[in-house]
């Protein structure tokens, strides 16, 4: 048994929800499963996460973002993922390298090949055995956000419009990566019911448990 599973998808797509459902099932079994997340998963990584999420850092450049996520990932792979895989554990991470390619690459327009090289550098080539991508149209993601933020003010402003273009590019990037590696990616409709999504995830993870 063992391997690396990454959950990907926009904020609000249901990653945390699915990790929670998965955890309920897997914790009942005698399995070595490591639950982790990016950015973070290590003491240094969590410090980097704070810098990345600080709303005061609105001047942060996409390249700075890419390098900080990558720096956190280097720690994550070295301290958590690689040792766990070496002893045969199943590692399940909330986001991984595909997020950097999707957001800083396809979203912000940084060179994808350069980001892939940085990714190889920081991961030492550790790639997920399975990436589960919770796919949500950009409009739906923003809808969920708007509903959360302002109790249903449906009007688009310039920032929302920019965000929509950005999130469309991110989604297109995820789908392109998934189509390029269909055997390593599972694309699921994030608008499906939580239980239906959970069943499909279980069906793909089960072979990694034996
Ligand atoms: N399949 C689903 N259908 C409808 N709502 C969902 C579904 N999965 C999750 N949600 C809801 O969407 C919100 C964001 O889910 P969450 O798991 O936190 O997403 P993420 O971790 O990807 O940001 C939560 O309120 C959650 O209850
Ligand atoms: Mg989450």
C-alpha cells in the first residue's frame, strides 16, 4: 500500500469536505495515512503560509508567490511526504504542485516550463500517484464566494470581472493538466452531491490501500 494523493480545485470546491469524509472512513482501518496540506504541513511551511495569506501583502508579485509556495513545498516534501512514502504510508495532501502551475502559471501567466523546473527542483521528482481535481465552473466558484461574503449581492464589479478571467484560466489549466495525464488524474464535478463525490474518490483510493 501507499502513495501520494493530492486534492486540487478552487477554494469552495469541497476539498476540505471530502478530506473529512475520507478521514472518517480511513481512520476506522489499521492504515498508515498521513493527512497534510499546502502551503504548510511543516513549521516553516506554516510560517510561509501566513505570509502568503496575509491580506496586507497585496503588492506580492506572482513570481514571489510562486517561489514562496515552492519554498514551502520543498520543506513539505523533505520533512513529511518523502519520509512517509519511504515507510509505505498513504499521504493525502490538500493541494500540491498542480496548484502552483494552475494559479501562478495558467492564472497569472508565469512561464509553465519554468514553474515545472522549479517544481522538479523542490520536489525532487515526487509526483502524486493520483490527483483528484474537484472541477467547478469559475462562475459557480465566484457565486459561492459572493454568497459567503455579502449575502447575495449579485452585481459584478471590475475586480470580480478580473477574478472571473483569472479563475477561468486556472480552471482551463487544471483541465489541460488532467487531460495530459488521464491515468494519474481523476476529474470530478464539484457540483455533484458530497456523497456521490465521496463514493467516486473512494473507488479510486481503494486500490492504494492494499
Ligand atoms: N458537493 C457539494 N455541494 C454543495 N456544497 C458543497 C459541496 N461540497 C462542499 N460544499 C460546501 O461548499 C463550501 C466549501 O467547501 P470546502 O470543503 O471548505 O471547500 P475547499 O476546502 O475546497 O475550499 C462549504 O460550505 C461546504 O459545505
Ligand atoms: Mg479547504
